């Protein structure tokens, strides 16, 4: 499915409008609730959700919207009939938002027949925005100027490995040790919250982003679109690109995001490859 320039710009405008809604809450003494899975929820999540959904429904009424904040209200059987859909995380990194460290984003992605074809990530605090479209490249936009992005290929040791601020675990630490053993140089872990890890990978500032443990489809879709458009890959343990809206669950399994798809990541995973 081609993505027209006008559609791209309208979605970028929606992401920026949602960022403005988030910042209005960010500057107040906001309350924090918790969902059934114990993940935090704030007024900023809900305001950004309403902003994005309203704009996307007006922009493309024929394409349904799957947002983190309304996913529980959509029957699975209905969702599985959608061949095209928007996948939205109105505020990715709510934990980082609550900590007020600035490392949170707005994520919007377009999925066509299970494949992500377009994505936008907006960082509300810095104003930086990243977008990527299959076949047309990835870009960082500061203000109104786009700068083309390419992942670091070929990657060179020491590899720079993205590590989550809120979800780092023993398996990630073990992977860092295997990378050091395989390359002869210790990997350089860089802690960063939310989908900003995908953006740094697309910019060539990181080489590998491993994630062990569940994420939701709205956590990865926009980032995958941008990384792939910049020359990288986001793969499951069998080496397949992540796909979307293909099962009853909206959870991803383990994945490896690579700036250089030629990296020997299966060797690093050992028996898990």
C-alpha cells in the first residue's frame, strides 16, 4: 500500500498535536493510575489517545485504529478481519513520563496485510520526530527539515547495544557478555527509554536492540517501520520480521532489532537461535 505525501504529513501533524496534549499534562501535578497489568496510566495517555484517534478516523475513515488505550474494547474476531489498520501507542514510555526524564514518545504506524509499511515517532520533550516509509527511506525531522537516516552498516566493534531503562534483565546482560566474547570487544550498553531505542538504531547511533520478554504490538510497529526504512531489521528468534494483527494476542515474543542485518545475532543467542 503506497503512502501518499499528504497522508504522511497529516499523520505527522497528528503525532505533533498529541505531543502537545502530553506536554500540557507533563507540566502539571498529574495523578497516576494503574491498569490490570500494573502498567501506569495518566491523563496524558488518554488525551493523546483521543487526539490521535479522532484525527485518524477523520483522515482515513476506512482504516480502523488499534490504540493501546482502546484495544480492550475491540472484539478479537472483529480485529482479525482487518487487513489494514493503524497501530497506535499514544504515550510510549509512561513509566519514563512519570519519572519526568523526557524519554517517552508518541507512536503511530500503518499495517497492511500484517506488515508495517509506515511509522512515525514523536518525542514530545525535544520536539524531534522520526518517520519511515517502506521503499522511500527513513528521516529525522527537527522543525520542518528532514534529514535522511541510515543504520550503521557494516557495524563495527565495539557494538553499541540499546538497553531498556525499565525492562533490562539477566538475559540482556548475558547477551552483552556473548557479544563481547564473539567480537573481542565489550559491547557498549546504552540505556534509553521507550521507542527512542529504535530511533537511535535508525540514526546509526546504536547497533543492536535486543528485547527478551513481552512487548505489545503498539510498542514496536512504528519503530520497526523506521528501522527497516533506514536499512535495518527487526526479527523474531527464527529470523522473521515481526508481523502484526496475526493472532488472538497482541503481544510480541522476543525480538532482535539490528542496524546491520548481517550481524551474527543467532550465534549470540546460542541454543535460543
